[in-house]
C-alpha cells in the first residue's frame, strides 16, 4: 500500500535565525514517522532578511522542501492560505517556524488521523508563560467569539497548529471570502474533531513578529467573519438606554413637580444641566458605537466586493 502524504505548511517572515533549527527538527520528525511521505511547504511572506535564500540553499539538503515565495508581505493568515493552496497531502499540518508549536505533536496527530478524525487540534494546556495582558486579552477574545459564533464552536487556545484531512482542506478552499481566518474556517466546515494538549515552550531563537496590532487585527477579522451579532448589540444597547432615559425622565419630572409644589426643596439640583449632560453623553456614546460597528462591517464588505486576491504567489520552487 502506498504511503500517505503529509504536508507541513510553515509561513516564514524574517525567520533567518529559525530556518536551520526548524528544518533540522522537522527532518528528525520525518525520520521518526517513516510510515508516511512528507513535504514541507515553506512560505516566504516577503521577508527582508536572508530567509528565502536560506530556504533555497536547504532545498539541496532536504528533498522534502518546497518553497513558495509571495510577491510581498501579505501577513500570517495570507501566508498560511497560500501554503494550503499548493499542499498536496492527504493530511495537512500548518505550523509556525518558531518551534513554539512542538513538532513532536505530529506523531499523535497522525495517530488520531488514522483513527478517523479529520481535524486534530493542538490545544495549549496553559498560558502561564504568556504575559498577563496577553492571557487576559486571549481569554476575553475566546469568550466573545464563543458567544458570537452560534452553532460554530471555536475551540479555545487553539491557533493554526492542527492537522486537517484532505477533504477538510478541500472544503476550506471552497469558501469564497477574501478575508480568511483559518482558525474560524476549520470549525465552520465541521467534520470529526479531536485534540492533543501541549505546553508551549519559549521561543529560543529570533523574535516574534506577532505583536499587539496583529492580535487586534486577528480578533476583529475573526469576529466580523464569524457573526453579524455585533450589529444587534447596538439595537439592544439603544433599547436599554431608552429605558434608562425613560426612568431618568420620570424621576426628574417627579422631582421637578415636588419642587414646584414646595413639597421638596433641592437647591443643589440643576435640572437643565442634569438633563443636558446625561443626554449628550449617552447619545454621543450610542452614535459613536453604532458608527464604529457599521464602519467595520462596511470596510469588510468593501474588501469583499473588490475581489482582490488574499495573496499573490510569485514563485513555487519544487525540489528536483
């Protein structure tokens, strides 16, 4: 029986220090899993250092290496999508080059794949090694996305690192949107899913390119392509504000009548200022919130109507 092909997709942006370490480690994993054929699709996402040149050099040593070169830097999601688009495997595993996604998990992933699972998520068992701000924001992100996603269950503490079967990838590639978020697309298409847990090690070489701006962009993209429920929040918020304003108006009217009838004297209370300040602040908040949410969705709609490609592949260098 012919061996199944496993495709490892690894996006790289200015990963010159990590290229040799990553490829050496992957070569060890491939040797340990000799019951499969492997290809490693390294996607150079417009690196400004020697990442691309190193990848080409290592193709002479590692026959399993294919190099996809994007025409410029498109970002992590786009680089992953580009790698997936050329993957040939029966099983496909996106992984980061920093080795914080332990390649050792590939073996248990493949074992679950052989048991019939189409998706095997690599879930972080702990975030103790992260900064408190990253732990806090990640926790809030997963809570929000879980409430918004409806029937689509987005697994918590699961990034790009996972195994997907060929049929899952085929369904993901059929999705028409230009703005893609892989960690949302996979649970959207469904199929039988398992997970393996791991503790993420610290990055040993180079530095991360995934900063706070990247996390905010990911959160916005993930939320807006997952659900339109945020649009409903404005209406609900406005309804509650209407109730609050109604109670406030009644309260102010009662106090005004009591003052006018000399039943109650509140010399410190200025009804005009109270009404003006509260109405101005709340209405401004509602308007700004509504405009913010609408502008986000309009921006996404604009991007989709442009029908621009999510990435542009300049070249794919096969290993002969």
